[in-house]
C-alpha cells in the first residue's frame, strides 16, 4: 500500500469541515460567478494529505482511523485534504475490497486529466458520504456493487460529477452537483437508484442513463440550468438511452440549447419501455432544429408517460418549442398529463410515429392561437373509448358545441398534420389525474367487482374505486351510491361535482367503507351516511354545498382531517352515536360549522371552525351547535370569527341547549360578533344544560350591541355544571347584559374554579354589562380562587363590577381576587356587589383598587370574614345594607 497515514495518531481538526458544510448549504443560492470561485487556499494551508491508494481489505484496515469493516462498525476514512495538483494520481483510489467502509468529510481537488477525485474499482459495500470534490475528472465507480454515494458536494469536474460503469445496486442520494460537464452518468450499470440530488449548470447533460443501465429508478431530483456549449445533444436535462427505467417526481428546468441542433431538451429518450410519472419539465429553450423541447422521443417505443407537467418550452428552429416531440417512435402512451404554454405544438408526431396513445391529457394555450397538437404519423389515437383530451381552445374552434353526458363535447377537435386525426371525445373539463366517469350505483359484491380497479372485498384486500371524476349535472344522480353492503372497500382520489340536488357520495345501510382524499363540490351535499356503521372519511374536501358531511342514524364513524368550506352546514350529526370528528377544518360556512343534534357519545376533537356567517334566519352564523344531546366530548377545538346575520341567536361561537354530560376542554371561543342581534355573539351560549364541564377554555374578544349578547359565557336555565381554569377576556357590549366575562342566569349549583375574567367592558349604555362575573337568579353558585380585574363599565348602574350577584341565594366566594375594576356611576366599578341575595359566604377574598366600593351588600344572613379590602376608591371600603 502506498502513502499510508495513521489517522488514529493524527486526529486533525480541519478547516475544511466548516467550509464544505457552508458550500453545500449555499448550493443553488450561488450565482454563476460565485459557483466557480471556491477558494481552496485556506483549506490547503492546513497540512494537506497525499493521495490515497488502497488495494485490498488489509490496506483498508491499516489505513482506516477506526472500525472493523462490518456493517455495524465499518472502516472509517475521514478528514483528508488532498490537493492532487502536484501528483499524477487519483485523489482516493480503492480497489478489490469487500469490507464495509465509509469515506467522509474529505476534500479532494485539482487532479490531472483522466485522474479521478475518488475512484473505486471492484468494490463492494463502500459509502462515500459528505465529501467535497472540486476540479477533478470525476467520481468514478467501476465494476462495483452495493455502493452509497450520499451528501457530497461536487463542483467543476471536467468530465462527470458521478460516473458509474458496470456498477449495480448503487444509491446516489442527496448530492449537490454544480457546473460539471455531465452531472450523473450511468453506463452498463443496471439496478441503481438516483434520488433527491440537485444538479445545476451542467455543460452537457444533467443525468445520463446510457446503454444497458436498465431497471434504474430516478426520483425526486432537480436538474436545472443545463446548457449546451458545442455540437448536438447539449443542454439536456436527462438523456435516456437505456430501457425499462423509472423516472418519477423529478423537476427538469431551464435547459438551454443555445443555437445548437437537438439541444436544450428536458428529457431526450432513445430507450424503450421506460416509465415517466409526475415529472415537471419546463422552460427548455434553443434556437436550433429540434431544440427547446420538453420531451423528445427518437426511435423509442413502449414508453409510458402519466401525470407529467410539460410547460413553457420555446424554440426558434424547425421542430422546436414543442411540449413533446415523437420522431420515429411507436406504441408510447401519454396520459393524465398537463401540456401548457409551449411555443409550438403541445405534442407533435412525425411521419414515422405510429400507434401512440394520447388521451386524458389537458392541453392549455399551446401554439399561440393555433391548433395545439400535430400528427403526421399513422394509427395514433387521441381518445380511448369515449374519453379524449381537454383542449382549452375547444369552444373557439367549435363554437356552439353541446356537451354530452357531462363528460365530452358533441363535436370533434381536429388535429393538425397529414394524418387527418381527430379527438372525437374532447373533454368538457379536466382534473389532472382523474378519469371522467358516469355515476356509479353499487348494491352488492358483483357491483363492486364491476367498478373496482382492484381488491376482493376483504379487510386485507378491500375493493378500490379510485381516480374518478364524476359530474352529474342535470342527470339526477348522486356521484357514487352504495346501498346495503358490508364488503370492505375504499373510495380514494375521486372528484364529485355538480350533482345539483344530490350528494357526491351517498351510503345507505353500509359498513366497512373508507373514503380518502376525495373532493366534492357544487353538490347538495358532499358525503351522506344513512344508517351506516364503521365508515372512515379522511383528508377529503367539500365545498359549495348545503351539507358538507351529513351523518344520520350512523354510528362508529370517523371524520378525520377533512376540510369543508362555502357550505351551509359543515358537519351535521343527527341521531348519530359513538362517532369521532377529529382535526377537521370548517370555514366560510353560512349557517353552522358543526351541527350536533339529538346525538350522544360522540367525540369532537382538534377541530378548527372559523368564519361562519349568519343569514336573515335565527340560529345561524354559529360555530358549533349541540342540541338535545348527551355524553358529548368537545376537546381541543377552536371556534372563531362567527358573524351574526340579521336575526336573533346568531353569531355565537357555541350554541348549546337541552344537553347533559357535555365536556368542553382545552377549547377556544373567540372573536365572535353578534352585531345588533338578541342573544348573539356570545363565545358560548348554553341553555338548559346539566351535569356538564367546561375546562381550560378561552372565551375572549366576543362582541355585540344588543341585549344578552357579546358575553364570554352565557349560561342560563341550567344546573349542576362546573367551569374551571377558563379565561373570559376582552368581551365587549353596548347594551344591557352584554360584554360580561361569565354570565349566569338561572344557573343553580354552578361551580366556577380557578377562572379569570379581565378587560371585559360595556360602552354606550345598558345595565348589568361589562362585569367580570354576573350571577343573576342563580342559587348555590360557588366562585373559588377566581380573578376578576380591569373590567370596565359605563355611567349605567351594575356595570364594570368584578363579581355581581343579584337575586341569587346561597352563593359562596372564596380566595378570589377582585381588583382594578372601573365604572363611572353609582354601583358600578365595584369589586363585589351582592344585591337581594341571602345566605351567602364570602371568605378570604382580596378586593383592592376598584373604582367604587370594595364590597357592597344588600341581603340577609350573608357571612363575610377574612377578606382583605384595600385602596378601593369609594369613601368606605364596604357597605352593608342588609342584616348580615
């Protein structure tokens, strides 16, 4: 072995590590001038190393700084700084090894022509991780197996950034390659993976899959700014000369062919049987022949393209500026792709292109004002069955065309070119990746077998209905109707639109169904479940409907992470039990966000309900309504910005009546607005509620201008409820009984524990307003360890008071703090007022700094002791007008 170094003895700390991390982090942020000016001087001054030469496992063991060559404890070669300018060697050369090793945190630069920064020959189980390679010939891997090349920064190499020759089962991942002649090059190298790399400024090709490099997966890479510098086939994003490879989720952008022919191409394909899915290819340009093209297929067959986006490609020569160009290519399929804004044809086929299938694509604004596709070939198909493509200019070409079955137009789209081709079933609308379909009705297993794309109906292998787009305008149908089944099935990635007075999805007497990632819009209802059990609806979107999700007599169903907007009612549960609604987003509805009626044992958790707007009808503009229900848990849910319309009982964050055993915990009811309506704009309006709990909940910044409105909590005609650790702050009113923090009216046996009321206020006029705690006609109320401060009243009586108790016997207030409340009239701004209330106990309270009396009492047999009254503004700290 040559040039061995005992790294264990050295333990160098290198400046390189910091600089390399900085360079990698900068990546694409550097401009063209900066990219080529990495200054190695500071690195090389730190005692550079000689090139490394390793011939076998024994050499590895001697050279490594640590490790034993096993998968769990590989040999480590690290922290080398190698400037090859004075050598004719490769930077790091390792050959004929089978032990596991890692080369990491090394800097290699300035090799001579034909010498490589890192060269691995006949190596198994090597990892090249976190190195910087600059101004070498390339990283070269020849006849290797099970190699990992990860997280490296590779710049200004004269031939290729990473070159695999006759190498298999390599993973090339998370590397940054900048300004190399070619970015990544595979030759005679099958079964490899190229994933999540960033390749910019290559002079010839970003990724080159050459001959016999089959079964390679190229995914989630970004290739940008490849530019031609000479001859044919320069400025190519990805160059594919091999067969049976997969390209998925890649971005190929801004490739420039300059004036050279067949250059400036996103993907240039000469191979057969490749699969291209969900790639974005955009902004290729060039002024030569066949340049500025998104995809160019030449003598290529049996390739499939699906869900790709090809846009904004431009060119100035013959056969240039195309989205896709097929030359002498046959039996290829282009489906479910968006072809948009290309200077010339979106897709063009040459005279020798045949038997290609082009359907279910969306063509938008290609070829200026001309026809968007050209076919000079033979036997090419522009539709399948009665599904063609979407053409954005269809009605300009065929004015007055009539729609058929809500799927296709009753006229043809004529394709340019000598073949005389037509799209006979041009689509009315286009949704990327979805198949336009007729309404579906299923009653039994045989129906599932007819419509499902896969599955056998078991729990392990459910029937799958997917990627459908169903429009039933004027047809009088639900999108999908399923009745009386218990087979396991999944409906996923479907769109249901324009069902008029019907539902997008309708189930009756169905169990074991799953709805995932679907969209329903412009329907009477999105999803309707009647007498169903064990249904799950997740990640689906409903908008512009009367009912978003309607569960009627349905049990054991899950609504998870769905979104409803622009509907009358977002989610409606009626006579529905043991269901869960978790982490749904409901917004911009016009009557009620969540309506829970005549139902029990349901859990509503982690939802966000906002911007619900009322109408001219009462009880609208409500965030969440729970009526005639019991055993309900409302947890970790936020309701905000509900807005009253022009009638009473509207704009309340929560509206709950005739309920028992309701738990409201970790919720927020804030910023709701009752306008000038009666009993509106309260954070929580609760009537006829028993045995319920409100805990750790915010009731803040609610507002209204009419009686019984704009309070944080309004609890009336209720009994035996507990309110703990809640805060009511910033509530605002301009009339009687408005703007109070906690308002209890005929609410006997209520306990308020550890609650805070602050900055609640009343302006303009009205009695019993702007108080922290207002207790009217409610017996046996306990206020324990609560705080009421900085509440503001007006010149009216009974406003701006910390705690106001009136006509309420048996009240208990202990260990509470009432301070700095403000009013501008007699009997306003006091710490505590007890009026016409008997047999109360007020013990150990702190009352100070209030604008009126600390305590005012007008009742019988009340007990006061151990209270601390200081710095209250009235002449007397307390007044007793009763017999106490």
